[in-house]
C-alpha cells in the first residue's frame, strides 16, 4: 500500500473525527444554552461565559475545528495559506484548553443533580 494512500485514509479519519467533534460540540452548546435558560428561573444566576456545559460545548467545537485546520494545512503546498491555517489551528487549541479549564473551574457553581427517591410503598 503506497504511503499516499495511508496518509489519505488517516486524513479522512481525522476529518471524520473533526466533523463528529464539531457536531457533538454544537449539541453540547445548544443543550447548555437550553439548560441555562431553565436555570435562570432559580435564584442562582450564572453568566453564560461561566456556565460549564456551554464552555464544554465551546471546547468540543474548537477542538474539532483545530483538527480540521491542521489536516487541511498539511495538505496544502502554499506557505502563504498553510501558515495562517496552522496559526489559526493553534489558536483554536489554546482557546479550547482555556475553555476546558474554565469549565472545570466553574463546575462547582452548578447544583448537584439529584434524583427524586421514590417513597417506599406500604405492603398490603
């Protein structure tokens, strides 16, 4: 199997990973926004930029974008296009790590999820 074929398969897998990370991140982002709108009814107000589910969604979207940008930058031959794509990919990675750190830092702001326990039923 030629080396170009192996590289093409790996690049396709990374593109697939990138697209799936982007889709999962968008789902997490929209789910976090939906949860945030529900949690504003409670007394504790958390700004959107400190809300961990939204920050986790931003992390996944940026990480997916950085994977795609790196592979696209590797495929290109022109340094005038390759260099900005690689710099943008590194910026996406840095911002995604910042978002991940902030989401872990503000995770304590969320109330714990508690399931309602069923009351024991009297046996007849």
